[in-house]
């Protein structure tokens, strides 16, 4: 499995407030980014996997909604997060 408990806790510890606070928007955005990168690599190898493609589009939409929420509530955290995760070019 590509996402173990330890990796998930590490992502939330680095980007969220703590490893157990899985509800923070920064932590969720970081987790979605990790999953999006994994699915993108999978689709590069398996072009006709349309179920994974749909899941990827749904994840990008969820991340977009969380980023919109974060930009409305705390623009400084938003700017730090997109630089740290390398979301924007």
C-alpha cells in the first residue's frame, strides 16, 4: 500500500497542527496533494484506467474547495502552503 499510517501521520505532523489533528485544512490539502501525485504517476503508466482518472478529478476538486476555503480564512497560510507543496507553477 502506498499510504501507510506512518506516512499519513508524518504528512499531518508536517503540515497540520499535530499528527492526530486530521481535520485541519492544511493537513488535508497536503494529504490530497500526496494522493494526487500518486494517482498522476499511476495514470502515466495506465492510460486507460478511467476509474482512477475519475477519482483523480474528484480529488482535485476537493483540494480546490479546501484551497478556496483557506484563501478566504487565512491568506498567509495559503501562500505558505502552495509554496511548500509546489502546487502552483
